């Protein structure tokens, strides 16, 4: 399985999904003009990973550093985390770091809500 890499733009985050390193990172603003077009390859990749994931005791590390998140992106992130939760339920440990600016109560609450809605424990990291 090949890594998924998407460069950051003014409206979309940088994405690195690396199956060999068991590392998923999304960083930057997330306000794509077409959220379904942007997130479709991420969802497909995660679904493929769920099927092909290695059998290992090493956890899947997820790192989210989103400075701004529009409502469409939030819906798709919820979908991504539901797939990640399925991976976790299937037996792979998952560690999630949700990075926020120390003064950004909105993104902190968003991380907490996503954690509650998906059943995954998020480590909220203030920067």
C-alpha cells in the first residue's frame, strides 16, 4: 500500500498517511471548496488501510493540527475518525493527538466533541 501525500494549499490541509510508519497527519486550514472531492481519497485510503493493515502491536499514530475547520470538513473528519475507530475495534491500538493553540477554545471543543462522537480518546495538546 502506497503512502498518501497531499500538499497544503490556502484552503486545504497537508495530508500524510504512511502505512509503513503507521502515521496519519492532517495539518493546516481545512475549508476546501469541494469537501467531498478533497476528502474522498482520504476516506478511500483509510478504508483500504483497514482491510490491508499490518498485524502489529505498534499503534497507529494520528496527528491533527488544523488551524481552521469549516462545517463540511468537520463532517468528513467525523467520517475519517469513525473508520479509524473501526480499525481500533478490529484490534489495532490508535493514538490520537489533536493539536490546538492554547487560546483556541473552539478547536479544543471540536476535538473533544469528535472524540465523544467517534468513541476514540483524543489527547488534546496545547501549543
